[in-house]
C-alpha cells in the first residue's frame, strides 16, 4: 500500500507526519485491498482540517473530511470515519459474492 501525507500550506513536524503515516497503515486491518492512501493536513484559521482519500481498487475512491480545533482530534475523527466506510465497503463486496454464490446452487 502506498501512503502519502501532504501538508500544502502549513508545515507540520516530521513526528506528526510519521504518526499519521503509521496510523494510515493500521487501516489495512479493516480492508486489506487498499491500493493507496493520501492524507492532506491543513490549517484553516483556527481549525485543523484532515482529508483522507483511499483508492481501494475496482475504480472505487473513498474520501473523508474532518475538521477540529486540535490536530489530533481531527485525525481521530477522520480515521474513525474512514474505518466505518472501509468496513461498509468490505461488507458490500462480501454480500455481492454471497449473492452470486446462491445462484449457482
């Protein structure tokens, strides 16, 4: 899985970038077929904005956007939403396969 952490307008420390990258890799526990993940960390006036974009193959792109006063809170919120979306996406893929298997019996 390819991971990219971008900070377009505000420089965050290397430790923050490494922490975000490590937490992105943990998303593989929820859906193992992730091709790439991109995190965009921005500071907008007094809010931190975190955008996560996951390419999960089969022309599917999942996008999550979170804003909070603290960077850590924005990261947690974005990762929580992405976990939910990945689990839902995985469930849909499994359900399709099960429906296809029923027709063969």
